[in-house]
C-alpha cells in the first residue's frame, strides 16, 4: 500500500481523558489498605479530573510559560512580585479547593493523611511545581501550633479551601500560602552555619517582633503570604514567621527578591534568592530552638517528597506502558515484545513498591499522634523512604523516557519535564546523605525507631525465601558497628528495600511480590531495568499498572 508522506500511522494517541486513579491498581489498593477507603469515591472523582486533557494541559502551560520576576514597578518602587501564567493559579486553586494543603488538619478521620497523599499523588502527575507551596502550607501547621497566638492568627486562613493570589495583607485574604527560607549561600544542610541575624524591636522572645538582616539562597514560591525562616539571635538559631506584607498593607520592605533561579526543572514554580534588610518577623517557638521548631515542618515535607516521587514514577510508567501498548515494531506491539515486557514490568514493580511504601508512611503520620510504636516507625521510615524513593525516581524516569524512543526525548512529550523534575525531591528537604545521617541520628537517639521498623519488616517473614534471607543480611549489616556513617547509604537502602518487600509480600499478588523479591532482594539481579528472570509473570505485573485500555 502506498502511503502519503503526511499520513500519520503507528503513533500512539495522547494519554489523556482517563481516570488517573481508576487505572492505578497499586494506588487504589494502597488507599484502601492504609485506611483511606472512606474517601475512595472522592479520590476517584479527582483522578478523573486530573486525567482530563484540559487539566493535563494546565501542567504543560504552567511549565512552558515560566514565572517572571518584577522587582520594581515602572516608577522605580520595589514591588518584589512574580508573575505566573494563569495555568499556575488554576493548579493551585485545584489543590487548595481539594485540601491538598490541609486535609488531615481539617478532617480528624483516621486515614486522612493517606487520603491526602493519594490526592496529591494524582495532582502531582499533572504538575510537580505546584506541590511545593501546597506542601509547605500543609507542613507549616505543626510548627505554627507551637506558638498559640500566631496559630490563632494564621491557621484559619492556612486551612481555608480558597486560593487567593491577591497581593494583600494576610488578614484581608480568604486563604494564604506558606513558604520556608532556610538555605543560605554558605550552606543548606548545615543550617547552624546560617548568618542571618535577628534583633528584637522591643522586648523580644517567643511570639515577639524582630528585625531580620541577611539573605537566603533559596526561597521557593516567593509569592507565598508568609515564610518560616531561621536567623541567629544571641541565644542561637531561632525560627521566625515572616509575612510578605505587613498588616497596614505595606510591603514588608526588608524582604527583597534578588533574582529567580534558572532551574533544571520544577519550572512552573518560582525559586528565588532573597535578602532581608530589616524585614519584620515574629519569633516562632523558643529563642535558640529554631531547628526543633522548624523540624516539625521539615518532617512533613519529607513525606510529601516520598509520595511526590512515587507519583512522578507513576506518571512516567503510565506513559511508557501506554506508548508500548500502541506502538508496533517488528510486527508486534512493543508491549508484546518479550524484552520490552521485561523492562516495563520491572518499571511497574519499582513504581508499585514506591506507591506502597509512600502510603504506608502516610498511615504512620495518621497513627503517630496516638500510637508510640507508629511514631517511632514513622520517624525512621520517613528518612529511609524519602532517601530511597526520591533516588529511584531518577532512574525510573530515565528508563521510561527510553521506552518512548525518540518521542520521549522531545519536549512535546511529558517525559523531558518529568526527567528534569525527578532529581529535585532527592535534593531539597534534606539531600540523600542528610537523610541517611538523619536515619542514624534517629536510631542513636531512640533505638526503638529501629526496633519498630524491623518489627514491620519481620511481619512478612515466611512469605518469600529471598525476602527471608534478605532480612538476615539486613540484621547482620545493622549489628556491624564499624564505619556506620560511611555505610549509612547501604543501610538506608537495605531498610527501604526490606520495607518495600514486606509490603508487597503481605499485600500484593504473589506474582508481583515474588518478582520484586527476586529482582531487588535476591542479590542475583541485573543493574539496569529489564533484567527480570524469563519465568516472571509479566502479564500479572503489567496489568495492574496499564492505563486507559
Ligand atoms: C529547586 C530548589 C528549590 C529550593 N527551595 C528551597 C526553599 O524554598 N527553601 C529553602 O530553605 N531551601 C530550598 N532549597 C534548598 C535545598 O533545601 C538545599 O539545596 C539542600 O538542603 C542542600 O543544601 P545545599 O544546597 O546548601 O547543599 P550542601 O548542604 O552543601 O550539600 C551538598 C551535598 O553534600 C551532602 N552533605 C551535606 N552534609 C553532609 C555530611 N555531613 N556528610 C555527607 N554528605 C553531606 C548533601 O547530601 C549534598 O549532597 C531549594 C533547592 C532547590 C534545588
């Protein structure tokens, strides 16, 4: 048959107008298992909204039309504002209206953290950037509550379900967003090296006003209404709440945006460098106790990093599966080519394991306030999960990109954006090594954190021979005292794999659990994706993740 050059064939249709939740079996099962069954309908409706072509387009637009910094108006007055494409505002409106920033704080039902995680995982697949201010606004709540007067003033608007982008003092707004500014030029992980100074404008102390002078090297989402920041006082590093506008409607003049970062990814979101030149802020928590005050916020953002990366993996794997289901090569659909099936199944396993661990962590957050064992488990497992899931996302997205062939390398496909976004979650909120050191710190401070994590792992003993011998290997590694800091990545990796294995052995179909244990725990697997043994049940693994068929 003679084809005309303009005729398009053997190109897949776009993956759109489908329910992101309904076609994601690991997410559906995880939501139910971890306590979120009561919200299934709501999450499913949201999955349908996120899968619509118009919604997916918002993510594309917000990342193509980048934020623009306006430091001054045309008369030379400082304004320090950032202009965004309307799609960015729409994405934030959707997130706030669906309580992605607030659900567990407004709904005391067990499983609210899990439901919030599932909702966020669906929106995150449309655009990773909007997750930044939504996460920070969610995570600020436990820190804010440490200072009741400030909490009373701010919480009603933090928890509101309305996104209000107007540049107004917080008291005049229907809803507010929070950011955080910790990192300085000379060091981010080592916040004790911060040089920003805070001086009281009157008597000083918790809840009182201070003037801040210094800088922050990263301050994302700078159009937020307020920021938690760290600055030194005579008693050491302290935490402050810095509003962007003052109650009298004037700008908090000492808060100046210097420039926006030209970033690899996360492009819909603005990340700025700021200077504080006498910026007014109020002390949150005790003087000199800045790190313990803000660590509550950071702990919650780390959960979001873990499930955000699981969501990125899911979107990428869904795109790869969809492409392979529609593209023919050498007489067969790619999905039917044995070697491609191996690659795709392996990617599905990674995505499923990341989803399972993320939702399990979210349940830990649900149960921690009234269950000491869960608190201890969550303390350790969040560091381990954040470390591992964010790291794996980078490898997964790279492989999915290749599964689309040349199409995956072209900007019109979603893959380049996912590829650029993928490394970020492993850098901010504590980079990989910092997570591993945090894991060691947690165990040193409270051996019960490790005990509870091992209890969680051991519950799956007897379900798979590779899993069982992996636990022995892990236990041996844990009892070896020498060079613990040097071996911290190794330990975190073993713990993360054991946690993922335990979840799959107990809850996934045996074909999935066995393939995971063989590929990740047996010590006899390849380093690249696509090295599962030939007797793997590829059908069973792939069918759980295949979208829109
Ligand atoms: C897009 C983007 C947005 C951001 N937004 C914000 C924001 O809104 N607010 C904010 O406060 N920050 C923000 N950050 C900053 C981010 O949190 C820091 O980059 C991160 O914490 C790492 O700090 P650093 O860049 O100073 O690197 P460093 O602290 O210098 O670390 C460099 C490397 O050394 C490793 N390392 C550090 N200490 C040790 C150690 N003791 N042992 C072994 N290895 C170690 C780290 O793991 C890392 O790999 C953002 C960063 C990015 C990329």
